[in-house]
């Protein structure tokens, strides 16, 4: 699973994943892009188990003093203008 983290001020976002997990994310992002091209917009949700999903893990990989888990990531795709 992927881990999405933010810094304490939520100014930076960190994504941690193995090569396989990052390829999986790439395919999901490509699917959002293709749907946005067809319909003008698309989105997908990625959540930890704590939030009812299974796409993200709640295992903190970064610095526990300055990072926090992101439990819900929503990616939006919009058609080009």
C-alpha cells in the first residue's frame, strides 16, 4: 500500500511506495485522466483502513516528529481548456 503524509503545517505532501505501488498509482492516475478527457471531469478517492478504504496505509514512514498520515486523498481530473 501507499503511504501519504503531510508535514505539520500541511505545506508539503509526501508519497511513499514501492515500485509496484507507484506503478499502481500511475495506472489509477491515468484512468482519471482518460475519464476526464471523455466526460470533462473525473475523480477518485484513496483512503486508509481507518477511513474505510484499502488504497493507503496508515503506517508512518517519514519523520514521526514532523509528519502525519493523510487518511483521505482525492485526485481530480479536469479536461483541458
